[in-house]
C-alpha cells in the first residue's frame, strides 16, 4: 500500500517553493538545493508539472520554472494524479497475480470506501491550504 510516492512528495515540495517565488522564474538547481531534492528527479517532476499545466518554463539566463496557476487552484489530488496517476491504497495483486478472494473480500470493500474518502480529502486540499498551515 503506497498512497503517496516520493516523487509526489517532491512535486508538492517544489510547488510550495515556487509558490513563495511567484514573481520570478526559479532555476531547478535552486529548488533542488533549497528543498533537498535530487536534481535528476526534480527535473523530471518539473517536466510533468509543465505538461500538467501547473507550471511553465522559460529558457535562458533569467529562465527557470514558475507556477502557471494560483496555489489555491492547485489541489493536492491534481498533483498526485499528474505525478503518479492517482491515489491507490488497495493492492489486490500478489506476485503479479490477481488475488483469488478479490470479489468476496470484506476488507477490500471497506478499503475502497476509505480510499474514496482519502481521495476526496486530497481533492479538497489545495497548495494554498498547505501554505496557510505552515504559517
């Protein structure tokens, strides 16, 4: 069960840093250094955030990355979806085979309900909420 991957964590931390630097394009090396994120991972993550229309980039001496939309309009769920394809708590696979009890599993039914509630919480949680929590 892995709800949030390391890359999603890195992405959220990078977005939080960019939110504090709204007036300029920030070099990826600066974000990596300030947030202690390995640069090789960060560059891949930033490319995904650009594809996902959360960030934009600019090349050149004054280049870098900056947020394209307001932190209040970026849900944590959106970031997770871009980086890891969604939130998944339930893994009904064992050694790459579907569990034989998948259909009748009572725990699975409860876990699906819990997973939906977690997804809704992340959908309602914005980057701005995280910024406000940090004040």
